[in-house]
């Protein structure tokens, strides 16, 4: 059941996620970083947020969603080796 704060908090999360994605893309362009391998870490972490919102809204929180979130977190951690060193 949806309560009073569900919709505003979801909208707020989506706004901050969009701002974070825009900032990440701008910083990558400013640093001259190209390629998909170095972008896989942020993509995995943003996917965790999307999966969490999806599972919350459709009330499918269970083993499948937790497994998917954990796999995405592990993949995000694994792909940090492709991040450029400043």
C-alpha cells in the first residue's frame, strides 16, 4: 500500500539520480575519459537504484530482486579496475 511519502520520495530520487548521471557524464567528458569499460561501474550502481525502485513500486521484493541487486553491486565493484587513475 502506498503512503503519503512514496510518490514524492520516488520523484525526488529520480531527480537526484538524473542530476547525478548528468554530472557523471560531464566529468567524464571533462577528463577525456572514453570507452564503455570505465562507465560500467556507474551504470551498475545506477541500475541498483532502478531495480530497487522497480521492486518497491511493484511489491516484488524477494529473492530475485535481492540477488539481482547483489550481482549488480559485485559487478560494479569488479569494474572499478577499469576506472582511470588521476
